[in-house]
């Protein structure tokens, strides 16, 4: 069985490459500078050469605020790129695993965590581009696996933990949003659950997050306390940052559906924060 991993330099892609290497799997991996998934001819050329059994799409334009201005890039990667991968996967009989986002929701739900049956209503261009990618994939293929993630953290600099530690080095006190709530989700969790899902031949749409949920403020406090970093953190409204992209106030998703089907218990986010810090420290 041959795997094709896209987005190999990102947090999630890095973890997939490490795990597939560890397991001795046969795979090829590309990043955006090696394969532009927004160009169908390039995608087809790679599929023709590799003929993958399973395609794992970790490639994404996930800079939420930048997407408000560079929406052309966001849609090229998050929407058109997914359509191209779906077309090629169908043509070459490959199984496509694609990752979407909690930002497809508007945060207005008041009666529990978001479930797979809730209607998407994205607030920003990033969320719109991710949702359109889902629609393109469903339109192109009958069998696929879409996994919606939230607040992903792993090895690298494009995550809240790295940014928080950088801020803590430069500031005596920090202001962190207390009215933005979702689920911190470790790339290690995503990789392990995804591989198990593929072993069980799971298909369809699922929410894949760590268990529990937290505000940005609660997440920040937990990180600094775990690292014994003594900083004053003020809970504030996300509105004071005046960011270009609107964020949902509450986009926490339930992982109950995938947990039951795979018969697993997905760790709580606090446990995985400790695991991540034990592995990488505060670098």
C-alpha cells in the first residue's frame, strides 16, 4: 500500500511523515513548493507517477487573517486544491483523507458541542474556503474521509503554544481572549486516530478533536502553569484585538461519533498538552 502525504512541512504533515517512517510504510511526501495542488496538471502528474492507494491531505492555507486579503490563495489551496485532489483520487482509485476546520461554524450554537449534522455557516474567508473544499470533495467522490480539526498544535511555529511562549518572553503581562472557545487538538492524536480510521476502512465526515474544550485564556493559563512560567494573564474580549477575520465565539466540536465507531477514548486536551510539552519542552 502506497501513501501520498501532502503538506509535509506543516505541523500535521511532519507528524505523519515521522509516524509512517517509524512504521516502515511506503510513502511519498510533498509540500506546496514541490507540488502546487491548485494546478490540476501537476497533481495528475504526481498521481500518475506514484499511483497512491491512500492520499493524506495535510496541505492548507491556514493563516486566518491573511486569508481575508489573500483569499485567492486560500481558495486556491483550500478549495480548488481539494477539488483537484478529489478528481485525481477518483481517476486513480485512491482513497482521499482530507482535513477541514471548526471555522466552518459561526459559533452561534447554544445547546451543546457542534456535531457533524450541524449546518455550517462560516464567518471568514478561511472558513468559507475550507467549507467549499468539503463541498467540492463530496461532489467529486462517493467514498472519502473528511476530518474536521480545531486549534491544532504540534511541532513548529504555526500554533498558539509557540506564539504564547514568544509573547511571554517579550511582555510582563498578557492579554488573552476569554470569549473564544474551541478544542486544542494535538497532531499526535490526529495521526493516531486517522491511521486507526483507515485500518477500519472508515469513510464519511467526522469531527476529530481532543476531548473537552477551553477558551484561549484557559488554554494559555494551562500552558504557562504547566511550564512554571509566572506571568499575569488578563482575560479580555477577542474584539479588542481588532483582527481582520471574524472568529466564532464557540466552535467546540464533539468527537463522540468517531470515538464510538472506532471504539476508542480520545485523550483530553490537557493530557495532550502535557505530552507535547514533555516531548518538546518550551523551545
